[in-house]
C-alpha cells in the first residue's frame, strides 16, 4: 500500500491515485478452488509495481478467485475481475484501474476491460480459446478507449502466442491504443526474461495510469501499424536501458 495521509469523511483513502488488480492464472474448466500457486506466481510482479508506483499513489491488489475455472459461458474469472474493480471503486473512489492478468487471468483482464473504471489492460501470456468457426470470437469491443499491452513468449506451450496476435490484430482495426511484445524463446511463465517483462509492465502501468511518457519501445509499438506494433521484440536489458 502507498503511504496514507488520512481517510476522508466518505471512508476512502485520499493517498490512492490509481490501482492495479493482479489476476492470476486459472483453468478452462474446473470446479476446484482457486490455486494458491497461481496466486503466488503474480506476487513478484505486484511487489515490483507497488514499489515503482509508491510515489505516484499506486495501490496493488491480487484478486482471489472463487474457483480456478473459466467454465464456458459462465466466464467465472472475468466476473470475479469485474467484482474486484467494483471493490476498488468502493474503497478508493474515482481512480483509474489497470487489470494485469497472467494466462487465464489475462483473458479475464481483457474481458472485464469494459468497466468504466478500467483505463488499461496488461495481458501476460493470455490464455485464449482456439479459433472455432462455430463459436463467437473473443470480444474486443470492450477494449475501446483503453490502453492495452499484451506480452507473450514465443515458446509458450500452454497457450498459443499466435492466438494473442490474432486477437490484437483484430482489436487494432478499431482500437488504436493496443500493442503486443514478443519474448523470444520464453515460455508461459515468462521466467527467462522476468526482469525485462517486469520493467515493461512498470513502464506501461505508470504511463497508462499516471500519464507519464512511455519508453520509446512502448510508444513506438502503440504507434506502429500491424504487424510491427504487434510483434515488437522485447529486448534483453530493457529495464537497464531505462535506468541508464
């Protein structure tokens, strides 16, 4: 939590100027309770974001799902994400929210982006269903007016990176503020280049929530037409180059 300077008469914290909701990974179908491992996996990113955004008034919360399954039309994890956004509004008032999800949590972040309080989405290795002519495609209309960053490892064996590219390409036709970075040779957990992924996330969150200038690679990716802005390579040492 950022430092507090008291509580207003309505019970809300005036020190909070923006919020990130971390959405852990899940499963396509499951009646089991939420995974403690998936919850723990997003905590390093949460700590990094909270530390970097402390002076901006950033608060970071991890969402604990009611269960681990998306479960078809129930879209259970997206519903939990929407509930969490409502809780941010109740606690902190009219502050911008970034939904940051990994795997199935990335899908939940993209689905829940239509909430009026959401101004940005960070989808890390988002799980997306295979293209099926008999089913409706993943929605993208809710991304209008949001800043969207997708990050995907090219060696992801759990969720096909080409599916996130196709979704981004479809969204980019009508929504300008979307970009996608590829992490070459990295897998679903994005561990090999964790420092670079976290630095990219920090730059995107601070830029989208607090209108700071984006780093040149992010600004270029947002401005570039497909496929360039949707296949942007995440360079080794990204965070070090910013500090320099």
